[in-house]
């Protein structure tokens, strides 16, 4: 069995964003040379997420509004966590959107459904954060 590991780095210049990383992850599969296996992709920061969904701008806006309704950024004083920071909402948003995805690799390709795309979700941007890509298989 072969193993591949890579770190992807993101620095989003605004507080929140959804970035499609599907092609980047397929590039990792290509680099790995693995034809049959599994890809794990996870955010290495507690205020960021990796998830699978449709790449449709209206849906991204719906996510933003839904998450903001569940865990509004402001007022900062509503959260006990926000004594020395202002990102409690980002921790909650990450919990909702998830930490990682695992995707099958079949014949050297990410084995995704017809509309599935993989996203990096940033909920407390303006600093560098990393995402781990781990691929195992043959």
C-alpha cells in the first residue's frame, strides 16, 4: 500500500469564504500515483472546515445566511469564549459544517457524485491556515 501526504495552505483576506478545492485534490491524487484508495482531507484549524456540496453561488449565500442565523458573529459579547478573541461564532460554524471529508479514489479519479464538489470553508480568515491531504491505496 502507498501513502501520500500534503499540506495545503490558505490565507483568505476576509472573515468568511467557501473555496472549491476539488481540482486541487484531484491534482494531489494525480501526484500520488494512487489509482484505488481513499483520500482524507481535513482542516487543521478549529475555525475552518472541509465539506462536500454543490458549487452554486446561491447555495453558498444560503449557507452564509443560515450559519449566521445559527451563530451570529456579533455581538461578540454574546459568547463566553470571546474574552480575548472575537471568533466564537467561527468555532460553532466549523462544528456545523464539519472537519473533514473522505472520498474514494477509483481508477485514479475522485469518486464523487454528479454535483459533488469539495470545499474549504473559512469562518475566521485573515491568517494562514492549513489543510491536510492524506491518500492511501494502490
